[in-house]
C-alpha cells in the first residue's frame, strides 16, 4: 500500500513558485488530483499569489556603468 505524503501549505507555496523538485512536483500533481481539500487550499494560495504585485528590479544606469568599469579593470589586470 502506498503511503500518501501529507502536503502542507508550505509545500504548495513552493509548488506555486516552481521551487519543488521534479519528484515533489509529480507527487503534488497527483495529490491535487485526488484530494479536494488540498486542491481548495492550493486554489486559495494561487489566488493570493496572483494578487501579489510583481516586483521588477533593474539596476540604475550608474550601477551598470560601475559594473562595466570594474569588469574592464579586472580584465586588464588579468592580461598583465
């Protein structure tokens, strides 16, 4: 008899963020198909996830300039 792993909201959050291993993903997929309560919890968490603002980060032009300057300096140092 197969033992079913009890999945917690933490597992489902990792699943939503695609932070689960391949084996965990398959196990959660299967559990979601057979467990209505787990599916309801997943749907609630997924709706919350969709409502979160999507943060986008981009470096300032000054930061990019500093990184490129550092890269050029270290490349020259390696060639010497």
